[in-house]
């Protein structure tokens, strides 16, 4: 009797609150919406891609801003003439003169290793930034490949740009160095993130 009485009271409370117990039960058994499934599985899918936890929009926005800033820096450096690099850029010119003196002493006055090293370092950073931004939109492996392609394409535009800068020239060798630098930078990011993902999976399996 008490059990039946309590059940009747429960149904009475549901009716008073405007709830239908049958509807509540159906809602509990209903499959989750696509959005809910995406939220629940987003971290798993992202970890499987090698990218760690889901990244917020601010991360993506900042990542692309860094790509744009660094690309603008490369454009700025390419827009300077040889004499401008030596005298007109303040701190950068001081570093350039020191490196140029070291190069002359070690390799002779006709050597131009500084230019190649600068190109390699600039595009290694660009490769890292491109890969880091692209991994918000695609699996890490694909982000690595597209990052190298984008950085290499930007290197082509950079060499074309130098055709119009006094004392500068378009050099295919520089483009090859740019592509190698971007490949190294994006590749290092790929290896580091994959290693971090593997460590995370190992830690989760441990009791």
C-alpha cells in the first residue's frame, strides 16, 4: 500500500509541475544530438590527430595572427637593400655587421653564408607557425604537409619581391633554402606534438 501510495504521489507531483513521466523517460533514452556528440568526442578525435585537447577560437586566431606578423617581418627584411641591412635597421644592423665580420674572417670576403642562414631561420619559424595554425583545422600530419607547401609558396613570392628591391635579386637557391627551413620547422613541431600525444596516451593507460 505504501509503495502504491508513494507512486501515486510521484505522479501527482509530476502532473502538478506540468511534467509527463513518459516524456521524461523518452528524453533520457533519446540519442544525443550531433553537437553534443561532437563536444563529447572532440577531445578524443583531436588527440587521435596528434593535436592534444580541443583548441579554442582564441588559440586559432592568435596562431594566424602570428603567421601574418612573421610573414610581414620577412617581407620587411626583404624590402631592405644590402646597405640598408648594414646601416639602417638599428639592432638588426648591429648583429648583421658582427656576423658579416665573422663570415669574412672565416670564409673570406666573397662568402655569403649569412644570407642563406637568415633565409633558413626565417622560414623555419614560418614553418612552425603555419603548422601550428593549420592543426586547428585538420589532422597534424596534413597540417605539416600544407604548412611546408604554404611556406614554400610564400618563399616564391618573396624572391619575386626582391626583383624590385635595389641591390637584391631573385635567387632560386634561396627558395630551396626557404623550403628546407620550413620543412625542418614544421617537422620539429610535428615530432614534438606527436611525442606529447604518445606520452599522454601512455599516462592514461597506466593504473
